[in-house]
């Protein structure tokens, strides 16, 4: 049975209450043969205090820049996987709660294997407009014969271990790129990971607290409802999820960052990152029978990867980093000071084009 984690994101309810300030939709000529539209949906904001539910009409958007295929290979990596050993109901390696590395493609307690959560390979390509990140899995969900998990990409611009951006998906998936089941979150206050990136702490981080893209809520960067997409794909013989996201968010074409991927059998909760800061060892359980907290408990059905460099040569001591062949070697982006100024300093164009969302967040702090 799929588990369900609570999604507590203050800024989502703020944005829903302030829907009148949402980014306006650009006028797209209806005669444009390349344009496709997302249908309007009805949203009921659960956290808006009202005697009766408030229905919000989310305006349909028209898409112009639709991703196709990456034409330039940038990097490929392989994750630990359990295709040959899952019947033992344990993992051999790759699961280290204290290091925020998880190899847990199993259900809680019963340790039933979840092949559509078990990451096999992950790669990044690009074209003139988009980066494409593909995540392959050992197999499909046995009951539905589909990919039923929630999948994500973390982007760490200055390689300090604190990802600034989280892209997530939600099922169902189609073989055509869709922007309707993608959400993108921003850590504007730069507190993901708490006070110590590489170990658990009680800092009280709110994770990725600002939402900057979710068409179901009418939220997207100004002038660009084509910012992020996802689709069902393949990688060799394996099923895969492929993300596409706009390159313009990297100011001045300086495409230097680290990235990693994550898979979950439940909807990914951006407020729970990083997971080792939100679960004790006893609460989380373990995937290795040598651990006294075995089997998995509250933190089950989750798999993530080490972090891959793109656009610069790693020093080897980057938090969560892994060595990968390939990719261009350029000058590394210099780390900025901590706090909101650092985040927007690294993504100034993105902050400018999501100003309404970020200002609404800032007024609540």
C-alpha cells in the first residue's frame, strides 16, 4: 500500500489566497499551429478560512516552447539498485540516513519491493532552450504496470550542498511532455539542510518553502508557462521519467551546477527536505538487517542519488557529490553569502520573474 506524507507548505495557501496577484497569462495568437493549451481546473484551497469551500478558477494557458529531445549529452551516472537481491528484503549498500543518502525501494515493515522507486541510471542532456534529466527505474509497479511514484530533481548552483531548486512530478504520466503534473519549488531563505548539511540536526528548516511553478495553481515565472515539463520515457529497456526545464534560469548562460534525483512512492513533500533532518533513526527504520532499527518504518519507499557536477571540474569534497565521467570543464560558479540574497544572487532572473511569489513569501517571515 502506498504511504502518504503530509504536505505542509504555507506559501501555497498564501498564493491561493492571493490568486489575484498570480502571474498574468500572455496572449498567444490562436492561429499559432505550435501552441497547445492546458485545460482550466478548479482548486479548493484547504487552508483558506471560510464557512464554505472557496473555488478558484485557474485560467488556461497556451504553450509555445515545447521540449523535444536533448541533443547534447552532458553527463550520466548509475545508482545503487536491488534488481538481483530484492528478495532478501534488504539492501547491500547505499542507505545512510545520517548522510542523507537513501536506498529504500521497499514498503514499511513488510519490505515489499518497489521497482518503480528503485533508480537505475540518471542522465542529463540539453538543447538550445532546455535541460533534460532522465531517471530510469528497475521496473514498473507490479499492480498497475505503470510508474506510480513521485519523482524529483534537486539543483545546487554553488555546490555547497544546499539545493536551491526542487522539481517534482505527480502521476499519472503520459509519453508526451506535459507541464500539468510538474511543480517547482525554491529555497529562497537558503536553509535546506539545517545548520549541518552532512548530518542530522534540529535546525527546523522549512525546506523548499516557495512555489514558483505549478499550473494547477496558476503559478509560473512571468511570461513563461513553459518553464518545466515531464513525461514517461525509456532508457534502454528500462522505464523512465524525463524532466525538461528552461535554461534561462541560469543567468548569463553560466550553466554550472550540481544536480541529483529522488524517487518516492508517496507525493514528495518539499517541506521535508532534507529527510535526515526530519526523521530520527528509530522513526525512519533501516533497510539493512545489520542495523538495529531494521525494518523500514516511517521513511520507506524512497531512493535518491549522489550529486552530479555539470559545467565545472569537481574538487572531490562537494557535499553529496559523486564522481562522474563526461561533462564540460569550465570555471566553477563562486559560492555566495548565505541567506535570501545568496539564492537570488545565483538566480537573479528567476527571482525577478517570480517576484510576486517571492514577495508574498517574504511578507510572512
